[in-house]
């Protein structure tokens, strides 16, 4: 699991490079792009339009699924290792970069998934006695620092993400979330 987390670091970094490169960069050309036709890119943000990143994946949905999986894997790995910094910097760095890269996709799903599953994971860890008082204190110190770093890796992408989340019409997120059940 540690190796998977470490291998996710360059994939997450690619998302930051894609958003910094801008829409004209070859890094941001999706699968259907050819030299004869203009690139069909997906944008987000209102004040500055950013290209939604797809990392090493063909489309945004694959990258979003990857980032969500790696984030949950990173939470589980770090929880099992007591959220210690000693000998655990790379998995914590991977988790931080993956969460930061979620904002570059412009997709709300991975962020909402982490926000929804976070309390459940903590509750399960506490009831199974994986989460001791000592680890809870580490989390109280570490999680805000990780969140601040993840947000500030690409503050413009975070701002564009927040604009996109705020412009969502009331009920649209719930409708999209439950539409497969209709």
C-alpha cells in the first residue's frame, strides 16, 4: 500500500502541472484531440477559467476515481500507522497532494466523498479502538495542517473549485448523486 501511495505522488503533481500549464498546453489535450480540430476542453471557475485536469487518465472521471481511491487508501494506511510522521512522511505527503489535486479536477464528488466518509472512518476507528486518545490528538494537529497545505498548493484552483461549488443550483448535486437510482 505504501508503494501505491508513493507512486500516486507524480500523478497528483501532474494535475498541478496541467492546471499551471493552461489550456494551450499539450498536457491538457484530451483523447479526442487532433491537429485538424480545436481542442474540446472542459473548464471550471468564473473569474479565471481553468482546464479541468485529468492527470494520466483519458478523462476526468478516471482521474477523480483514482484520486478518491488513493485518498481513502492513504487515510487507511496512515490510520493503521497511527498518523506518525516518523518514517511516514511519503504516505502523508501523498495524501496531501492527492487531496490538493482533487481541487484541480473541478469535480465536487471526490471532495464531498471525503467530507462524508471522514466522520464514518473516524467513528469506525474509534469503536474498533484503532483511534486512541494519543492518535486523536495527532489528528487534531495534523489534519488542519494537511488541509491548509493541500488548499495552498494551488490556491487559484481551490478558488475556482469553490466558485464552481457555490454556483451549483440548489438540489443539483443531490439530483446528480441519486440519478442512477431513478
